[in-house]
C-alpha cells in the first residue's frame, strides 16, 4: 500500500518546512505492517533550511 502526504513541520528555531512524500507499506501475513519505506525529495528542504540540521 502507498500513502501520499504533505508534512508541515515547525523546527526548533521557529522555521516552517513543508515537503511531499510517499510512504510504502509492506504487510505481513497477519495483516500487520511489516515494513515501511519513506520516499521524498530532500532538495526542497535543503533549499529552505540549508545544512544547519545535518
């Protein structure tokens, strides 16, 4: 299963950051989530906050 999100975060310094991502879920035979992979492009975040959170 996949899910599309737009995350809106407020960083410790008060800066606001938003980014789009897709979460990919794999399920076990019992129906519970076995694995989750988050896919997003870091370029928009880096262009906003630089490397001060690296």
